[in-house]
C-alpha cells in the first residue's frame, strides 16, 4: 500500500532557528496535509495542499507540494518553544481501505 | 478547538473488561473516523463511518466494534480488553465524501486515553 516516509525522525533546534522537514512517497498524491500533535493531544491540521508546486503559508509555517507529487516539505521559521511536538504528513489513498495514510512523524524539540 | 468532542478524556479499567468511547463530530460533518495511537507510535486507522454506514475498515481487531447513530455521533466499543489495548484513541471527522476537498481534511478530537491494568 501507499506509505509516507518522513525525515528527519527527530530534531533538536535552538529557539529562533528555522526548521525544515519533508515527506516522501513512492506513489503520487493529489493532496498533502500537515498536522501537528502536542503531547497527549489530538493532531491539529496546519496546512492543506492541493496542487503540484503549491506553496502555502500559515503564520511562520510554510508548506510546499512537490512538483513530482511524490513529496512535500514543511518549513518553520524563527522557531519558538511552543513549536515543540510531532509533525505528521498525510495524504488520501484512493485504493485500499484507509482513507488517509499518515507518516510516522517528525518529533521537534526546541531548546530555549 | 477542532469542534470534535470525545468522552471520556481518561479511562482506566482492568483486563477482560468492556468500554465504550464516544465521539461527536463537527457540526455538519457526516464522516467519522477512529484511530489508535500507542505510545510513541503513529496513527493507526481503525474504521470509518459515513452517515451511519461503515465506509472503510482498517486494522481493527474483532474485539472492537463501532457504530454511528442517526444524530451522527459515534461510539467505539472495546471488549475483552488486554494490556496491549492501552493507547490513545482518537476520533476525527470530515465534511462530505468523495470529490470535494473537504473530504480529505480530517479534524481530530482531543482523544481518550485508555489504560488497561
């Protein structure tokens, strides 16, 4: 089935630094979703991308839909302590029995 | 606040017992999804209901079952509980089915933390 690979698995950064993470697949996706999960909470939808090449921002977050439609990128600028959490990418599957497939997440830690 | 509510927030029970988790989707959303997340694990899709009918089934154990009621709230029933069932259980909802962009955007509730002792 379709799988999403996220990298890095985890990262430790200093407050104020910019962050980049990505999500790749061997299959084409028509939609990319980025979620953030705080510890013990439900994932929150950050950004949705629907068109190859699309670049969408949400505050300090910017996500891009890769031209090949097999990848997506999430950047966080000027990180702050509340950016700590797990970032998941997700995409819809049009076959099989799972409406959305999720990556395993990138765990972000911010050092003040 | 996503608009999806789940109760209870925490649940502690013993092996062999049966529990029911409840979810109310966002106003107007017809699809409800259930996920399991074990410690430091990803989100495992369990099952989806759309307007009262089962729509998709993931890796849901036979001991688990779900249903969606006419008012669109959903319940996940877990029976003959085992230690390994301890996890966070999330409900998510989305607007319509097929075609529209809103179908893909799932909004998650705060989860129910189940602890089986």
